[in-house]
C-alpha cells in the first residue's frame, strides 16, 4: 500500500467511524465479532424448517444449503468471519461432517483465493475445536 493510498484509507476509516458515531453513539464500541454470540446454534429441526424442505420442498435440504452458504462466505473472506463461524456450527448441527465443510472451503480457493481459503479453514478449525469441547 503506497503512502497516498494509506492516507486516503485512513481518512475513509476515520470518516466512517465518525459517521457511525453520529448515527448511533453505541456503534463507536460495536464489536461485530460479538454479534454471533446473540444467535445460538439452531436445532437441526429448526434449520430444516427455515432453510430446508419447509419453504422449498423439492429443493435443497438444510445441510446442503448450509454447505453452499459456507462456500459463499469463504469467498467473501475475512469480512464474513462471524457469519462463517455461525454457519459452520449450524452445518455441523444439520449433519455435515468436518470433512465436508473442509472440502467446500478447499473448493472455494479457486474462486476466493488461497488467503480466503486459509482464513476460512482457520475459522472452521476453531469451531471444530469448540464443538469437540462441548461434546467431551
């Protein structure tokens, strides 16, 4: 990043922070990563109702739909970390295996790049580790 671009980027970040503060002072200390704690993992039946066969009887089941969502969130990169973490937890609950989740993330390397894939795999591993702690 050259110096001029760095100055422009810093100015844009400062202006965005000030705009958020003016809209809502509470946003000044908002932590997007903490947002995922507001939404616990839904049960398999609830996910099937919302994302699976209830609204799309002839379409994808919840497990497949969540795997597709993991692919899309992987391509988005680090900006989707809380959403990716939550979707991985939901996919596991819906019956996806850790291997299937990793395969979807690997596949996205050709669309989102190796850095996006690596970040998504790191996120997935932390979810797998958390999940194994819950099952212990």
